[in-house]
């Protein structure tokens, strides 16, 4: 069992945040959803390839190799360096328990060795506890000199828990520190694409390709994104130019093949390039098989049907593969085979479509609940929520809102249970952890509140509300230095009178009188004229 | 030569022979709305509650209402969703009669549209046909609220809804008259959208910011479409018996009827919003089998349902097969379904050139026309977002959007930027029609909450064409369901007789064939829905002809494919 990490490291704020609100405008994307997927389906290569573009940093293992050399050179077999080396070896061998014990021992010997924290993060990640991994990684980040591997690890964890906005900020920091590192661009582009910001993803990769961090993979991903945007001409030109610099690069060949597919006159060329890409190991064979089938589909084409069959083998749960196979078989007069494939398609796609529709309907219903609550009818709003929960028990938004309403009705225990259920359903949502921290702090369970808020800050360290509350909780616990640090960050991110006042009081208690007075002045300014 | 030569334009022929070059972008179309006196503004009548019917309309019809040989305009008007109109005149559907000089006079009152009841529903779409077989065109206007059937009594339109058994009361949208059972009279298909009502209205948008938006159709359930058999001028709802899906899993908007699968009878394609489209394959006896998935018309090439709005059916790639183009929401392509034969359609949006340029826009009305009379069909699309305050949710998107013109170069469509002198619009209905009778097709469009616009085609002035009107005898009297194949040297051009389609709209039953520099059509085949194939020709450039279905013999019935001359 791993011991929990300590408080998060201090880091530079990157951007102001919107207030915590799972139903905010940013989360309500009108008339998107299934439609977006419809387009994605047609140009879905980027997602597959970009996922593969995410290079595992193995932050701890890599540094552990250095540690092993260092320990060996120093003849150190007992110190923290040696333990780190042991942990790295165990991690590489897949022995997670031994790795955890070694990294923990290294941390106990010398808590300033950030690589031990990163090692613990990797162990937690491999065990599937992503939030704990994030907490360890954040602890390690402040303690290592080379921050790039740690940042990449954090970004990966943020992506895995479904926190893209936070991952983007981490990756921005990575690019600031290491502008020549392609992974900082590639990964961010993948995330941007997944949050519907394709133009930004393209701009980012264009910046990398044109000088900051040129690489065939950057050009390949850029080409795929251009295709997704419908600019086949630009993708084709990019692929041709890039192939001159990096001949036989599978991803570039894939881009060229796909770009040529959009030209009805050059389908044969497209097929040639797609086949080359396959031979050279381009990612996403199933999708390439679909593209090859599409390229050859005209009337009845046995070859096209073969490609679709292969795609179905590789991607048995992809509705599109079954759909294309069905139409291919239909073109060849195999009505029975076509019906079977299309039936399978319907089975697979109806589950996805149903979830999309349900989520949209719940979103609308939540608006109604909020309006009821805003009108002062909390009991009515809770009653509406109960009905919704019956049919949508996997929608975290319902439990989050229910938690808020229960808490406002004084039912703290039930409120806690509700937000914890929301966390189970969507662990990446900061709000659930924040609300748990808020509810617990009101009940004076400061330890529990601190743990919940630490999880929230591990996901996103720049949420002013969370920072303020965590600072207050930690101050109550008597750790004034840490509280001051958190108040400082909160004041930087979202200055307001109450933060300055609380910060001033903590600084005064620490004996930092001049700083405290400065904060008091800020407090007076923000508070406005005295009543 | 068979048929009646109505008019011939020597100037057009002369210019064609002189080989005048293509017009510049600036000269392709002229915005003649004001000059022609077309002053119609669609009213939204916002309740402030973002009631869905407000933002979906409305369509238009272009047809010769009184048989004077000139095309008139009918615009569907909105109305308040809640409560009646304070001024009933403000919700009247508007009719513009074309004068001999080509300008239009507002004649709603005179033609019977001037005095609606104050609580009439919100106008949506319109379709027409000679439903009572008396030689003129009758109108069916769909509403959020009861629909209205206007019988054309010698140029005056009379609300005869109840007397013919029509008047669907759910939220109707697209409709089409067509001869489903081959008896020569016109059946009626009416698509329905969703089960929105003021009573079950939902709040969509961002309640915390008090920022309300029109709801996505997913929020509401679907409503079953209706199919009416024409029994001697009286309509009978036989939807379920005929095979129309009662399960109501489609949210219909645009509708088109044609012989899509080439088996000699009329089928129906329903553009459904966010649900799989319906393709009702007809059996020629008035029954249908829904087979969109099997025909490849239900979903896009990736197997995804799209937010289908408008529909165009035409031989867009020149292979003499009827293709389909559906317009869609932004971030979806307008999807081009190429007819591969044997009733199978494949999504070829990318290859066609029609897909990618449509991604940023919300497409509604769509029209096919040969802009420069070069023998290739081009495509016009009007766009406009559904959410009137979309900018407040997404700074990159706009409510008003540009219209687009795509020209076919023989291999693919290429967008011709700024070809339509319109600026950003909230486009909805769109119809191509030779309004000024100069041998090329012009464009008329409607906006949601904005003025209708008329664009006269100037690019076609330098080309040559033949214009055809068809009169059925065994087939429907207005020729609905017929198509022609014109042979010009090595070229064979298939053209459909226009019927209802686009977005809730219908253009005139006239076929304009651009000759692409040829001086004449060498021969012409008319494929009547009765199975009759008539042959005509040669036909000189500039002719306007009325072709009547021959009754003497039945050439090659069942052989639906065009043959060499």
C-alpha cells in the first residue's frame, strides 16, 4: 500500500480559470455530439494515429537509469540514489510492489529526490490509480531539475483521466521549457482535436513543423488533421514535401494515400501509397483497410470486400467497419451477408447513439432542475432529480447537482454520498472532489477535506476556488507556510478581497508583517469604499 | 419534331455560336429582388422561449399559378407559436404574381391567401401538384399546426383542406405530391419533425447564464410521417397500410420523390434530422418498403446519421443515374450519394468536391441548375445556423452564413466563391427556376427571419438551352415522375422533371437543358412514369416546348435505362 503524497508543488499559473461548474456554458456545446462523430467517422485516422503519437515518457525509469550509473560510480549501495536505481529496475521488470517499496524507501531517505516521487507515480499509474499517480507526479515535478519528463507524465495522466483542458496547460508548460520537443506539440494537438479545436491543433503543428520541432511525425499528424478539416490539397502537398525529407515514413505515406483518395482520378495512386504505408507499419491498420476498401469500392469489388472483412477482424467493435462491409457485400449481390453485417452495425451503433441522446436529454432536464432550484423550490428540484436518476444512473452530472441541493438542504451525509458517486462515475471532474472537500470542511473533517481537495488540485492545480479552500483547510490544521503558498497562488489567479484578507492573516501569523500589510492594502482596494 | 415550339431565342443561339466565354464571378448572378418588386420578409414571431418552430421555416414555391405562362412566387410565412397573431395579415402566406414585364406584384389577397385565421399555425413548407387533375397546380402548405390544402380554382386558391380529407395537425415540414401507384393521380407524402409543443417545451442552453437556445431535436421524440392516397381527388391516410413507419423514429425535414432505384416506380426519400434517413422503395402499387440502410442512403459513408435538412435528386455526375445530395449541419459534410446502380448508393462526398467546403456551414436549401448552360449540373446551397444566438456559445460560429455555388468541371464540383451576390444569410428555402424566361435558371431563396431574395442568372446569357414542359396523359398530368435524356453528339444528359425537394420548397415543373455549345439536341427521350418512352428531336437551341405523353404505343416498358440515339 502506497503512502499518500504530500501537498502539491508550487507551479506557475498558466491561465485564469472559469468557475467550477459542471453545467457551465463551456460544457454545453449546442448541436454537437453525434454530428461531430459523424464527421470523425469519415476522417478518423487522426485519432488513432495521434494516440500512438503519445510517447510514454517513463519518467522515473529513465531517470532511474541515470541514478543507477550515479550510484555505481559513487559506490553507494544503501542511499536514496541506489534505492531509486532499484525502483527503476523493478519497474522495468514489471515488479510493481518491489518498485513501490524501493521508491518509497528512497523518498524516506531523501524527500527532495523528485525522481522517487515520479517513480511512485508510475507505479500508481500502472496499478490503475490515476489520481494518486497524479498527486505523486505533481509532488515530483517540484523536485526535479529536468521537468520535461514529469510534465509529459502528468499530461498523460490528465488525458487518461479525461481532463483535456488541464493536460493542455501542462503541455503548454512543457513547450515553454522544451520548445524543441515534438511530444509537446503532438500530444497537445491530439488533445485539441479531441475537444473540437482542430484549427488550433493545426496551427500548433504548423508551428512545430516550420521550425520549432520539425519531425516526420509532426508532419504526419499535421497532414491527418488537414485531411480531417477537408483540406486534401494541403495535406497532399505537405506529405509530398515531407516525404522528400523523410522517405518511406509510414505516416507520411498514409497521409499521401488518404489525400489522393479525395481525388477520384487518382484512386489507384492512393491505393499504392496506402499499401506502402501498411508495409512500413503505419498506425491504425484497421482504418487503413477501410480506406483501401473504400478506394476499391465500385459496384461489386471482391477486393474491397476483402479489405472490409480484414477491417472487421481488426476492429470488431467499430460500427463503421461493419457498415462498409455490409454495403460492399450488398454491391456484390450477397444480400444475406449484407443484412448480417448491417444488423451487427445497428447493434453496435445503437448503443453509442443511445448514450449520446440520453446525455443530451439529461443536459436539458438538468437545466429545468436548476431553474426549479433557482426559483427556491429545492424540494421540487430534488424530486425532479430523483426521477432523472432512476433512468440515468450513470450520469455524474445528476449526482453532482443532487449533492449541491442536498447540502443546501442541510443533508450533509447524503450530499457527500452523492458527490462521491459522481466521482466514481467521472473521476476526472474537479467539481466532485471540490464539493467533497467543501462538505467535509464544513463538518470540520479537515483531514478528509484536505485529501479530497488534493485530488482536485492534482487534476488541475490552478483552480482558484480549490486553492482558496485548500489553503483555508491547511491553515486550520496549522500548516501556515503551505497555506500561505496556496493563498498566494489563489490571489495570483483570481484576486478578490476575501483571499487577500485570509492571506494577510496567515502572513501575519507567520510574522511576515510587511507582506501581510501589503495584502491588507489589496484587501481594502478590492473591498472598495468602507460602508 | 414532336411537341409545340413555344419560343425561340435567336440571340441566345447567336451568342452560343460566337463562343462567348464564361462570365466572370461578378457577373454570374444579379440580385434583382428590389428591381423585380419581390418584397417578402419571413417573420419569426419570437416568443422569447426559443420555441423550435420559430427557427425552422420556411419554404417557397415557384410555379405558374394562373396558366399565363409566367412563373409566380409563393412564400410561406411564419406565425407565433403561442397564441394567435395580433394582425392576421402579418402571418399571411404571400403570393407574388409575375407581370408581363417580368416584375412581380403582391397579389396574396387576389389569389386567395390574404386573410388567414389569426390562430393559423406556423408556416413551414410547401409543395404543389395537379392534385385534382383539372390542369392547374394545387398547393399543400405544411405548418406547425394544421396543414392547409389550397385548391386552385382557375387562379384563385381556396382552402379545401377539410373537403379533401387533409389537414395533418402535427408539426409537418417537407411534403411532395407524386404518383405512387401509377394511376395518374397524385398521392401526397408529408414528413413530420418532432413532438415539440408549448406544453412540453424544454429549456436548452445554459440556465446558469440565463442563456437560452433552440433545442436539438434529440430532446424531443419523433412524429410519424403521413402518406395519403388520392382517391379521385379525395385523400385517404393509408400510411401504415402502405408501409410507412409508424414507429416514428425519424425526424423528417426535406422530402423528395423519384425513381431512385431505377425500377420504374416512384420512391420517397426523407431527409431526417439526426436520425437515419428514410428511403421508401415503392412497388408501383402504392406500397413501400423502408430500406435506407440497405440502399446506402440512410447514413453517411462512415455509418453515421447526419442532421439532414435539404435534398436534391439529380444526375450530378453525368452517368445517367439519379444521385442524391443532402445538406447537413456544420461539422458534417453535405453528403453526395452517388448512385452505383442496382439501388445502391455510396457516399462520395470527398471525391465529389461537395463535402469538405460544406463543413463550416449549416446547409438547408439546395438546388441543381446548369448555371452557364455548359451541359453540366451545378449546385447551389443556402446556409444559416439554427441557433440565432450561436455566437454567444461559440465565437467561431455564425448565425448568418454565406450561400455557396459549386460548379461541375466534368470530374468534380468546385466552389465558386462570391458567385452569389448575397452576403451572409439565414438561408432556408432555395429553388432554381427560369423566372425571366431567358433560357437559364435563376435562384429564389428564403431566409428565416429575413427577406427573400431573387438572383437572376447572367452567366447563362451567353449559353444556349432548351426548355421543356411535360404533360402526362396516362402519367400524372403535370408530368411528375418523368425524366428526359438529351443526346448532344457524344453527350447524354439526364434531367429530372423538378418536383418538391430542396428544403421545404418546390420549383416549377420545367426542365432546362444547357446545350454546352451545341446548336441542338440531336434526340430526346422522355421516360414517363407510366413506362412509356417517347422520342423527340432534333430540337434547336432556344426552343421552349411542351411535350405530351404519347398514348399510341408503349416503347420498351420496363426498360428504364437510356439508350443511344
